[in-house]
C-alpha cells in the first residue's frame, strides 16, 4: 500500500494520500488549497490516478483543496451527508464504505467538533479529522459543535475500536504524527473524565479564540464553485421536470454515473444504463460503450449522478470527445426525488 502523510505548517493540517499500488487509483483526505500543486506533483511521481478527494468536515482554519483537485483531476469529491458544501459530488452516511481500487474505508459519523464531522476507518488505522487529536480533542464551540455529541463520538465510537488501531488526525501543533486508540485512552488528558457532564464542563471552559482563518475559510469552503452552473449556462442541462418529460423517449439514453452501492441504497431512475463515473474516460472514447451507443444510434446521452457534480463534469468530457448532444440532469437524483420522479430499486 502507498501511504503518505503530508503537512501544511501554516494551518497545522495533515493530509493523507492513499493507494493500493503504484499506477493505481488514489484517495486524498483533508487536502489544503495551498498544497494542491505539491499533491499533484506527488501523484504524478507515484504514477497514481486521483479518483476521490475527501474532507472529514467543514474546516475553519484553512481553505480546502477539494475544488482545485476536482478542477485539475475531475476526481469525485466526498463528504458526509450533513455537509452543506456545494462542491461535494458524493455524500456518505454512517456505515457507508468509501472505496477505491484495492482499498476501502468505513465512514463513521463523529459529530461534536462540527455537526458534519466524520472519521474514516481502514483496517489498522482511523482518520479522525478534528474529532480525536493526539493528546487532545477538537474544540466544540462553533459550527454547531456540541461537547455532549463529541463525548458520544469519542467514547462510544472511536474508543471502542481495537487499542492497536493507529490514529491519524487532521491537525497537530506539537509535531506528533500518529498515535493509537490505546495510547489515547491512557495518555490523552481530555479523556480522563468520569462522565459526559465532566467532559462537557471541561470543553465549555476552554475559552479559545477563533481560528485566524475562520471568517475567510468557512464561507470559502462552503462554496467551492459548482461545475454544473457553467454547464447550465451552456445549455447542456435539463432540470428534473424537463428530464421527466424525456425519460423513456427513444432518442435519449439515460446514464447513471453513480457507484453500485449508491444505486443500491438510493435507487435509480427507471430505464437508466449503469456506467460508473470512474469508467467515463474509457466509455466516451471511440470504441467505448457510450461513444458507440450514441454514435451508432444518433441518441442523446442524458447523464445523472447524486447531486449533479459528476454528471456536469461528464457532460464537459463528452462534448470534448465529440458527443455534442450530451447533457445531464441538473441537481442529480436529489433533484429528481424532489420533483417526485419515479425510482426503481
């Protein structure tokens, strides 16, 4: 396995790059905007293909690299379903599996630092974001934080993992790089409490100043720029009601870009062809399934995904490949459901 722990000294942020093999698919966790060029350089050096970029929560101390990585690599951007960030094209809920080639991580909803905080467990390690730090815990006094919720997340979720599980947080300010669950149980001063009420009192008494970047980072991180807004301006998008009118027409091929697990969990639009976004580049080139289907039958490709981000990028790629009638459902299956569109499971 390829594993790199990268550090941004200005914000004290750790970013993690993972892949199962050289030349394979890669995943990055908690990227920082100012370090995106470094990440892309490392990805090229390791001959990797970035397919997913993940934020553990809405950060207040730095601007995320999700948007820039999406624009550079067309990767899938991932956060928890509670997130209000517009750039996210895949949203996970507690217990969902985040997969790339050869690796999978379990999403664990761990609110408290923020109300959208997630941790991600992979075999012998867990990426804890700002929920559990090395010899500390994330503050709970802004962004809908809650010390009671954090106590539950830490004591009833994370500390129940095996003691040997390695802990990789999103931040450290003392130079520590890794800990373990057992080590934090024994040595973390904030975990030496006897009750949830004692923990709440401890966290409420910290009286910390706001992060220096908070007023800039939070608004910027909420709005990274929707790829689908540009696609709509170009006239390559249908809203959900327009899509309902053409679904089932002989001149339209409805293409579901989501992963198999998303289809199983949330259902699909009846009559849609499954062609995952990860296979898009191959499918829209001459000889590829979607290219031949559209070219041979003179039918229009109508893409959709969860929220419209992946399908917007797919439309751009399809037009670049010469499939000039391709379009997508603005807002994805989320908008389709709100328009009472039918679903099949």
